[in-house]
């Protein structure tokens, strides 16, 4: 516990005399370094969180939060299954899906395609508000009319426009377990943009009945997808559905289907945190250096304090106060600065782009043209506590060294 004398002396040593201006300058550099390190960590992690949220939204714009399918891959009576899924608490909507891989041709161009067989009525409730329709709407997909909606980049690669015919080349399973190529002609009825290369360049939408007839599935589908009210609750909903439906069905969610993307982002966040933490580490070493110089300069004062009855623990507290005030002030300033910058990143970045005359993320290269930011209180709390602990530990060695000063040796020649 600090007493008033230890607190007063520790704070008094923060004010520089003329002969200790350099020590004071090192102290200021230490404070600024801690502030910049903490602020940079908060801003960078907020931007990484923003990109993670943007990626999640774009990945899920043309897919669901989770899915349920029969164990054998062919889901019969999917209407009743949809009712069971929609009855699960937290589920907003559900829709059937048939996936089909193949090639698509328009003119002389032949490219790979992933066909999603959807039912417009159900799909509109599931992801209609997430699909950016460039031309047409989901209503153009009618059973038996062989209508198709292409991703914007896929249509561009094919040179296909609304009204143009395209040919699908798909493998159809036959009775002996082999695949038989099937050619089907479709009419382009629209284009969409999901804002993600994996969707816009390879995905096409067709009515579920048309895909079922091509693959010979009858009235069956591959799976039933669902969208949750809270995307983060989807894994728990998938586990609950699995428990209720039993081993005849399998469930999945977006964290499993897109796990590689989010593992990559978490790894990047970890590495950025470690790299930027070096700034705080260097600033903490500056605190050590400045306090060691203060101890050297105040050797006589320490000896006098010891002679007047202050014990080694009191001396440690004096220099702990000095180092802690430097470190904690830097952390407080850094947290304030980082939170303000993180909140205003979408506003500040355009100003910087206009001032320097360039665009950080041009639209002809990136799907995301604005730098997103998502401030999380947990990140701020972890950064602040870690910096508090690190700067506090940095005071221990100089304070301990001060406590070991021998009063007799220090005052021998005074």
C-alpha cells in the first residue's frame, strides 16, 4: 500500500530539472511510444474485425447460415423438413437447394459453373434481401422454362446478356455408378452481384425443379438451408437440429463450410497483434532505460531517504509510482486515441485519400472499396490490460536496483 510520502516523491521525480532534461525526453518518448502502440493495435484490430464482418456478409450473401440434409445426400419430403427447421428457435427462414457442377457455354466460350437449384418463393425469404440483382429478379425462375440467372462476372466472361441462350454441360449419375454428360439449353433471364469472386464468377441460379429433372432426383433435393436471426447463433442451431432429427440427417453451418477463410483472418489478426505489440515492448524498454538513468542520477537522494528511515520496499514503491504513471498515462492516451480513430475510420480514410490523391482500395481491383471498421470492447480491454501489465513489469528492475543502493557507499564522498 502506498503512503503519501512515497507517492509524493515518485510524482516529484517526474518533473525534470535542468540537468535531467535528457531523461525527461526519454520519458516523453516512452509515453508517446506506448500511446502509439496501443492506438495502432486498437485501430488495426478494428479494421481486421471490419474486414472479417464484410467477408462473412459477402460469403453468406448467396449462401445460408447453415444446412440440414439427409445422410445419403438425397433429401425427400423437403417441405416437411423445412417446417421442422423453421420451427427451431432462432431460425428466420429456410429453403431447398440442389447443387450441380458443370461447364457453361455461350458462343465459343466454355467456363466452369456451379449451379444452384432454388425455389424462388423460399429463396426470396431466405436471401432475397442479400442478393443484388443487376438485371431481372428471382421471379423469372419458373419450373420448366429453363431460365437461368448468372453471376455478373460469369456473364461478363461468357459475353452473355439477358435473352441470350447458354448451354450447360453437366455430369448426370447413371445406374451403374458412372457419370453421363448431359447438354441442356437455358435462356439468360438476369444477372446478380454478390460482391465476392467465388460467387460472381462461377455461380448460376436455376429453378430447383429444372435441376432435379436434369439429375433425375424427382422431387428430392440435396439439402435444406436456413438463415438465423443471429449469424453467430447458427452453429448452436445446427447442433440442436442434428440432435432433434437424429442420425438420419446431417447438419452443417457457415463456420464449417467457410472455416478456411476465417482461420486465415484469425491468423492475420494474431500476427498483426504480435508485430504491433513490439511497439509497446520497445516503449516499455524505454521506460526501463529512463528509470535506470533516474536511479543513477538520484543515488544520493535514495541514500538520504534510506538514512531517514525509508525501507527498501518504500524505495521500490517510489520508482514504481514514477514508471507506472508514465506507462499508465501512455495506455490511457493510446486507448482514447485508438477508440476515436477506430470509430471514425470510414470518415477519415476518404479524407486521407483526397489529401494524398490516391485510393487505397480501388474499385477496379477490390470488391470492397471502403475500409470497414468494427470496434469490439473485448479487444480494447485485452489490449489495455496487457499494456498495463507490461508497463508495470518494466518498472520492477529499476525499482529493485534503487532499493539495493547502499546508503553508506553512496554518501561516503558527499
